[in-house]
C-alpha cells in the first residue's frame, strides 16, 4: 500500500477509514487495531488493489531519489 509514500492515497485511505465509523489509529507506516474484528478488511483490500507493484516501485524510487 502506498499510503505512506503517496499523499493522495493517504487522503483517500483516511477518508474511507473514517467512513467506517471506526477510530483511525495510524502511524507513519502502520495502522493499529485493538482486535482483528476491528480490521476493515474490504477497505484494506481496496487500498492494496489501488497500489499495483509498478506504482509502488515508482513511489519508492522517487522517495529515494533513484529516478
């Protein structure tokens, strides 16, 4: 997931997470949950699907100054 490296994806994720009605407890690169039942599995799946491998690599390389 590109949530940490892509501000647009982070904004999308935060907005959609809040729409679940659950409190978002998120650090720079992780989301903390108290129980597995708190996991919004459909949202996590959608966030992963929004981040194809090529996109993730491009964001990583840009952040590292590789390209």
